[in-house]
C-alpha cells in the first residue's frame, strides 16, 4: 500500500527569503527569516498530530517561472500549493531519487 501524500510545506533558504518576500509581498510580510521559520514551525504544530509533513525548499526563480507558464500569480496560497504538489508528484513518479524537488 502506498503511503499517503504528506502535507507539503513551502519553504525557502535564508538566501531565497528576500526573493520570496519580493514575489509574494502580501503573503510573506514577515520581516526576518528567523520569524519566517517560527511561522512555519507554528503551522506544523497546528497540524493534526501524526500527520505526514514534508518541507519542500523551493527556489523562487523556478517557482516564478512555473507560475508564469501556468498563468498563475505567485502571491497566493493556491499557486504555492499547486507548485508543491507538482514537485512532489514529479519526484515520486519519476523516481524517489529524482531531483525534481528543489534543494
């Protein structure tokens, strides 16, 4: 039996965070990367206990390119969720070691 798809969490590295803020100013007005990480941790703590969770570190330039091709504005939850689902699905269909996931 295949494991259920985890709850995917949109993450970025500290270097990518300013790009995220520029691309998604209404979604990420959080002033510092440290506070962004605390925000992500808070979201994860609020999920049901035992729920499978996977943080996916995204490269913002790749995300913006994907959004442009998909005709989706990047500054909304739906765009981020669709991008994560696309990365996750691609990485699990091709092979578990695929580098479809941005690192």
